C-alpha cells in the first residue's frame, strides 16, 4: 500500500475520520489543515485569528498561508516515511505547490483518494456534526459556501489526478467501518 496520500472530498464526506483510520493502519500521520487552523484559532495565535476571519464567513484561508503551513508540517520527522493530507491541495495552484514541496524532498505523491457523497447527505452530516461538536464555522451559510467552493475549485483537481493515474474514488456513505473497508480495498486493488 502507498504511504504519501491525499484524501479529497467535500466537507462532511468523512475525510477526517477515514484519514485518521488509514493513517493508523499505515503508521503515518494524518495531516489536516482544518485541525491545524482550529488549533491556532483556539490558541488565539495570529494565524488563528487570520484563519478565523475567513472561516467564519465560510471562506478559505489564503494559499500563501496554507502552503507555508503544509511545507513546514511535511518537513517534520514523523512525515518522512509518509502522510495523509486532508484538506490540501484544494485548488490547482496548491497542486503545483505540493508537487514542488515533494520534489524538493526528493519524493512524490503515491495516490489520491476521493470520497464521494451526495450534497443533501453532506448537509445533513454537517448539521449533525455542528450540533454535536458545537463548531461555529458549521452554520448553514458557511456550509453551503464551502460546498460550493469545493465544487468549483477542488473537485476539478480529481480529474487532473486521474489523468496522472493517482486517483481512487470511494463511496463515502455508509457505516464508518464499511467505508474504511472500501477505502483499503480500493487502494490495495488499484495501481495507486
């Protein structure tokens, strides 16, 4: 199985859950840009205040900030033998940046997983998560905006990764264990 992976999919598709499960299985870190931003927001850091000013409006943090954060994180020792990136890249410019970061480290991506799910199911999941976790960035307007941004900017990246022979699509709906089993099976049976 591969060790340098990106997991993609719209908000609410289960990327964080599946990234953590797959990371445990592979013995590599799951690196979520969203978790890093939320940690900084909670800690009241300058980056956190900046990130919050965007996320509260349902907008994404600027590429320059995100790129620097990912570059620094991938340079940490625990990511030397692999990683699962969740939430990055989210647009074509970040794909180019990730390629450059990895090339500078003398490596490349092994594969890209896309978790797919219907928009109505995603909205239901996100509303439920907001109630359980009390996440203020999961309000109706912000949710809809992030799903629209994903459809406009990030979803087209999967076609580019498919052309490179790196993409594996997995149904993100269903029981968590079932989705994990589908994901592992898809990675094992693919050329990725």
